[in-house]
């Protein structure tokens, strides 16, 4: 059995998911009540982005072993990837009870808190992940991004250097470092990181889209209009409402022209980037 699980993991590392699934199904046939076989199948479906099946098989594992470590890992990651916030929080609490030393849980929590703008809590969570895995480049890259969002540029650069020291060939790490560089105003570096990420994984749609965004942000004309938008984005909702109401009452024509120009610049620079990358052909 141990040799069978080792074979599955080896195939997964080679991204040969179909073969890995066939091997895992053989393990299940040998022992239909083995929770590890069920959770392993769920894990392979998670990696294959077949999230409904990942939830089904991890659920079958938990019926047989409520504290199955891999099954909870599959559920937490699946709910994170599918943006099911309530289920994510619920499963994360159980997963941490079962395995409080899994660093990836703290990384996922930090990522969600960062998305919500809760930067202090996000930093606490990513630092917790780094206590368990101090050299993980992805976690260091997220720390760099959180520090950049918090205005701590030197701390962000320090985490950036540390992440690259441990792995400069991971496209997801490079994508996070690109976001951090962009927040620090280092647009050339952000573009370089995304160019490297695309080179390493040209099939990933998110990475391709982020590369195009990095190219657009590196356009000086576009950034001239982006700067006031970024400043406004730091205001609270009521402050933003009062600001625009005041502008609308006093400078209505100017506000309209700014909005029109912003969208014109956005789509013109997007078109320039498209031509630069793809030429004059349609996608």
C-alpha cells in the first residue's frame, strides 16, 4: 500500500493526473473502506480543478475518518479556489483543529484577508505560516505584497529578495512579487516578473492576464490617470461619497470629462498592449 501511495505522489509531481487517478483507484479497490484512498482521489481531483468531485471524495473520506488530514486539506483548498467564503471559514477551523501545523492554511487565510483589505490580520497570518515554513518562497512573496500594500516598501523589498533566493522559477511566486513591485511603484520590475511568469507557464490564463495588466500599468500615460484613482481607493466609503458629491455639485463638467478620459485611456492603453503582445491579429 505504501508503495502505491508513493507511486501516486510521484505521478502527481509529474502532473500526470490521469495516471495518478488510475493508481489511486487501484488502492481503493484493494480496500474500499480506506479513508486515505478516498481523500487521495479527492486530492487529485482538486489538482485537476474538478472541484465538485474533490468535495465528493473528501466527504467520503471524512465519513470513514472525521479527522482525516488530507481530506480536510482538500476541502479547505477547494472552498478557497471556488470562493465559498462561509464554507472556507468553517472547514478551515476544523482543518486547523486536526492539523494546526499546516503552513498552507495560514497562507490561504492571509490571502483572503489581504483581498478584504485587512492587512494587519493578513500579516499576522502569513507570519504564522512562515514560523512553520520560513523558507517557502510563495509565503515570502505574499508577505512582500502585504508589506507593499501597507506602505512598508523596504520590508517588501526584503521579503522579495528572500523569496527569490529560495526560488526564482515559480510563476505564482513571480506573480505575487509582480503585484508587490507594482504597489511599490516599480513598474518595470513588475513587468519583468510577469514576463518571466508567462515564460514559465504560458498556458495559465490568470498569469497571461496579469502580464497584460503589468504591461498596461507600465504605460506612463495610463499611470497618470491611475494615480488619483489609487489615492481615492484609500478613502473610506463615506469619505468617497462626500468627495464625489462635492465635486459633482461644484465641478460637474470636469468630473464627467475625467471619467470619460479615464476610460478612454484605459481602453487605448489596453489596445496598445494587445498589439504589442499579439500583433494586429484578433485573439
